[in-house]
C-alpha cells in the first residue's frame, strides 16, 4: 500500500468518522427542508406537522460505501409543545449503527398577534444507538490481537439539546449533540474517539416579501467536535419560486473543513481540507415534498468517480397551525 493510498484512507476516516459516526451523521439533510433532523428544538415548530424520509448513497461504484437512511416525524402538541421521533440506519464499510430518538420541544411565543412570528423554542432528544463492527470478513491469517473475527456490538444512550429563535424572516439555532459521555469500546482506545460531544450553530435569513413569486435564503451551519477539535462550516444559498400547485426551489451548499489531512504529492507533503459542493433541487406539490441532493467532493485526494446522492421525500399534514405566519420564513411556514 503506497503513501498516497494511506493518505486517502486517513482523509476518509477523518472526514466521515470525525464528523459522522456519533449518532446521526450530519450531511446535507437539513438543507432539504429537514431542520428537525439536527435541531431538536424544531420539533413541532413548523406550521404543519411533518414526515420526512431520506436515503443517501455514496460512491455507487465502490463496495461497502457509506449509506444512510432516516425516517423522522415531528408535530405540534397543544399550543406550546412539540414532539418528534427519528429512526436511522447508518453504514460505513464494516462499521454500522442503527438507532432512534424521541423528542420533546417547548415553544414560547412573544408576539402579540399569532400572525407575526416571534418564537423561542427549546428541545430535548433522548436516543438509543447500537454500533456494530463486522470483523467476520477480516483476514485472520496475519494475527492481530485487536481483531477477534466476530461481529462486535455495543449499545449506548445519549441526549441532544438545543434552542431555536424564529423572528419573522430570521431563524437561528444552537444544538449540543451527545451530551453524555459514553464509552462504546468497540475499537481499541487508540483508534476510537468515544461518543464525541458536538456543537452546532446555524442561522438563515429569508429575502423577499411574503407571498412574492420569488424569495431567497442565505444560511450557514458551523459544527465543532469537542474531543478532537474538528471544525467545519457550511455556506448555503436557496431560491424559492411560488407556483399555483406549490413551490419550486433549489440551492447550493459549500462545506469546508477548517482542519486538514496531510498527503504526499511526489516528494512534497501537502495538506488537504475537506470540501463539498452540494446542489439541491426540490418541489412542494400540495402537501408533498420531493428533493434531490448531489454532493461533489473537491480536492486532489478523492475517489475519481461516483458522487454522493440523496433523495428526500416528505409529507406535511394538518395538526399544527391552521394558517401560516405572516412572514417569509421557509423553515416554519
């Protein structure tokens, strides 16, 4: 195995395990009208109750490529409460995890009129995750005391907490994931960073009058892992076109890691930072929603073929507010 291949593996491990393997991976699901998936305070915050199903597959031409499926539901409960449920299945090579979360959120409305949006929300999610490492296909002829040649698994409980503030066309969110430290003990201590606590900060501002044919929404997401210090930022832009049947929308997200991995380019050692370009196209037809997302990884060290494909299906149903808020606020209306 040459140095460049080793560097590729290290880069992939840094990219996907550092940011993805403690609970639900944070890809671009939230960008396709699914904020509740990463922010528990958004449970029941929208005008309509929501069901979202996502399926993500990376590198179709590679065996054991990362793939993720999520099913989420969130709804308003009474005037000030929201509830939600998330189920997910995540696989990355020989490692996989399945689990679920239940969420309770409390919403405090500050505006004098219910037509105007001025809402502070708090959310708490409790989840159970089972992690598995399948070693049955490992080569046991070259003895390694770390490899047992069996399927190792462990389950652990954890909690996410967050708050959201939605004021007219502005929305801001802060979430802490994996609050409780848990030792999973599947890998050796040398290779496993146990159950990292992660911090997420995001905000968006909608541009355009309420009810106008066109509106726009710049936003960002910043994430920081406490144990390893890894950081990444997403810069996003979406455009919405109101139609007779509903809405067409599309956007572009750019993710950049603030950390890098070294690789050998000839005789020169260089550092590459993870970069994703992610366009999204979506349609809201009456109460149904469909979105397609494609992520392209930039940089010198990467797979030469295959992209990261994701499909999101959704359904909005009555049970929240009878009327939308009088604002241009896509995350809520």
